C-alpha cells in the first residue's frame, strides 16, 4: 500500500471520479464483510466442549491460539480491514491528484489563447 501511496503522491496514478466511485463502492462492500468477519472470529475462540482430558485441553488451547493469538485469523482480518481503509484513502488521493492535474492543465491552456 505504501508504494501505491507514493505513486499517487508523485502523480503517476490518476483516477477519474466515476471510476473512483465504482472502486470505492467495491472496497466499502468488502470492508463491510471483513469487519463482520472480525466480529465473528471471536466465536472461534470460545471454549470447546472437548472435555477435561489433556488431549481435549491441548486442542482447545490450539484453537484459542489460532483464533486470537499472534498470527491468528482475527489478527489477519484486522490487518485486512486496515488495508481496505487505507485503500479508500488512496483512492480519494488519486482523485484529488487527477483533479489538480486537470485544473493545472486547463489553466495552462488558457495562457495559449492570449
């Protein structure tokens, strides 16, 4: 995402408003789903009814780590949500860069008529 942000800031990536709206809609739809997945991922870590035997306890701890620990599905989903939010910001920046370039080009053309 950082490389895309730098390309947008340098004016190398431009995006028309109509295309940005379509792209933002797709990202927002995905963001809605991803945020739902994050909230639902908490259910993965619930106590499993595997009994008090050491095998059951070991399996329950394993599922707990996969659900909430470092590198867990929940952690990955949170990172995905953040990436989607960052993408929305980049899309807005690309539209602003495009508008600014269009305005600068139009003002430059105005000087040619004189």
